C-alpha cells in the first residue's frame, strides 16, 4: 500500500471519528518520515562520518539527538574507545537509532 493510500485510509478513520485529530497527525507524520529515503541516507552518512572522525567526543550522538550519552562519551573519551567501536559497528550495520528510537537507515 502506498503512502498516499495509507493517508487516505487514515483520513477516512478521522472522518468516521474512529481516531482523533492528534492520532491522525501523528500517524501521518510517521508515514511521511518513512517515505523520504534521501533524508535517512544522508543522515546515515553524516552519522558515520561524525563517529569516525569525532566519535571520541560523541559528536555522532549529539547529531542524532542523544545529548545525555553524548556528554558521557565526551567525558569518557568514547568509553576509552570501546563505546565508540560498538557505536561504529551499530552504525555500519544499520542498527544505530536516533533519540526517537528510529533506526538510522543505511540505503
């Protein structure tokens, strides 16, 4: 089912008052985020480069919105390199997530 079809279906549910306007907006935003692969691709490349070049200070974690763990990486020098190595593996394999828990897609 295409994104447009899914939004039409959500619109029908909203019109029939099965879902609220807030639920409609949230689902629509989620669908629209999924349908923009170029954003995920560039985000993956930027995340990988930041981790590789500035990972010891947690730059990649700040970039994806994980400020708290970014600060921890900054003060521990990337967990003495171990945490950075794990993050690099997660990024390369496409398992690294942003602050909302969404995977940084490798396309």
